[in-house]
C-alpha cells in the first residue's frame, strides 16, 4: 500500500480491499445451488455492482481530528500536520516518497519548502479526485 492509499484509508475514502481470487481459478458451483431455469440466463450483474459511496467530507473529518489532537495542527496549510492527523509518518523521507509517488517535478525535491507546498496542494487535489469533498478554496 502506497502512502497516498494510507491517506485515503485514514479519511475513510478507501476501504481495505478483499483478497483477490486466483485469476486462473474457476469457482465451482456450491452444493444446493440450482441453475437458472432453462431459457433464462442469470447474469448476476446486480451482485457485482459496487455500492454507491457518499463523498467523504474531508474538512469535517480533519477538523474533528484536529480538535481531538493535543497539538495545534493546521492541516489546511501543512502537509506535515495533515499526515500527523491521519497518524502517518510525516518525516522528510516519507514526504519525499509520497511526493515521488504523486509525480513531483524533480526540481522541487531540492527545496523542501517548495516540495511541501506542491505536495499539500497535490494531495488535496488527489483526495478530491478519489471521492473526498474538499473545499474549493483549498484546491486553488
């Protein structure tokens, strides 16, 4: 799991995925399960549709975590504080790894302030792209 996936999971946007079945394996019918009546095909499509998910209110979630935290953390401007609220290692090395994971321009890796600013904006944008409701003022 990448660092960004941990952020999504911490916000409740990404759930743990069920273990995937072996791609080459075919499932045998279970005992006691009858086939569809002759002439009727059962597609099972309704069983395979993902459930609709409500957008997660990111600001409310992070504000709530900030209120419960004994430190004064400002997730709205600091990637370090955002990561701390989600209980994710906010060390420079971890932030650099996250930045690389998200495609940081290489020149930003030389300047931690530029990298952090880019990373904060990019993380919020990517959260919004993945179903998080982020205030528009934070996406500019």
